[in-house]
C-alpha cells in the first residue's frame, strides 16, 4: 500500500467520541440572542432607582447581585428576562447548532433565563436535540459557579470528568474548571466526532 492510500483510508475512519456528554452555553455558542445589552443595563438601572437603590456605575451582572442584596431580584430578573425572551424569538442560529443532534447526551447551561433559552432552542428546532437546560434563574448560583453544569451532569447520569463544556467566555471556562469538566471554545470545538 502506498502512503497516499494509507492517509485516505485513515481519514475515512470514523472519529471516536472523546467525551460522554456535551454541554453548550447558549448565547454566542448555539444562537445569538437579539438583545441590546446596553438597553438592558439601562432598564435594570431604572428598575433599581425606582426602588430607591442607587446602581452607581455597576455593570448588569453587578446590578443583578445588588438586586439580590436589596430584595429586588424578582423585578430585575423580570426586566432582563423580558429582553431575553424577545431576543430569543429574533435570535440568529450559529454554526454549532447545525451540528446537532449528537450521539451523546447534550445539555445547555447559560447565563440567560431558562425561559429564554428554551424559547431560542424551540425557534431554531433544537429543543428535541437538547436534554437538560439550566439558566441563571434555574440555580441559586449561576456561572461561573459550577452548580448548573453539575446539575446537568447529574441529570443525564454522566460523571463531570467525562463531560465537555463548550462556551465563548472566560466565565464559561472558569465554570468548566470548577466543575471538573473539559472546556472547549465554541470557535475551536471539533464537533464532527459527536454528530449522530
């Protein structure tokens, strides 16, 4: 056999799956929500000011924390989720979404509200390819806390060390590390080996 034939045969072999499950972040990974985050931040600041809480120069996620500390979490969550829900219905499907379904269990763990995650998955006909969905409001401590990732691993019955989390932010990478999972950047993930 000549060298070219060996290379051709090797490339025709199926790729082996390297993890027993894949968990994806949502926004920026499978879809891009049509959300103007500056507007969301401004609206959340208004919600807090209306309740006599000075947001100062905090960013959106710092204001979310502040809302918990001051007893206004539900109002702030409602304001953010409103934007995310609308953005889900107008979201853009990204390349990794086209690689579903997979031959292994799939979950989604996001900093977006669970309702918005499920809406975006349904809009792009991905909901039947994804099992557990965890949003920031599903768990007590959202990413980069590992709670959501560990919840998904437990629900699908896979050891965290056998899971790869695919995301697009440092927060995602930190969450994966804290959960004892492998991490792959969405822009670099070799998804082909997992396709059903």
